[in-house]
């Protein structure tokens, strides 16, 4: 199973491919804001992909509409394909 590491909080685990990074964060007890409940509407669940960009599903229309550029993704939209290292993005 693919491994996800949240580098900024030193938490990691193995999860089935196809799982969203937001649901993984919740299972690891990593705090990620998601005002819209994970629908891709608000953009508050941003994460920074440190390593493994190509190990996530391609950006969705919700992400491209919000003009998120690498290394940022919406954790509710990015689904796991392989090993990744991420950080919770600070929203200013």
C-alpha cells in the first residue's frame, strides 16, 4: 500500500490507492481546514506536495479553476496513487 507522510507534523501511514489526502489527514489526526466539508468548493484544504506529485491523481477542475499551481493541491481532490510526502499549506 502507498505511504503518506505529513512532514510538518511527523505523521505517516499506509493507505489504499484512491484515498483522498483529506481523509488520510483525518485518519492520522492531522488538522486540515475544510470549510466546505471536502467538496472542493472553498479551497481551504490546500496541501503542499514535497515529493511524489506524480503519485497523485491529476488536478481536478475544482483545482484548476482555483488556479492552484504546483506544488499545491486540494487535499479533498488529490487521490493517492503511490508514496507521497506532503505538508499542510498555510493560507494567508
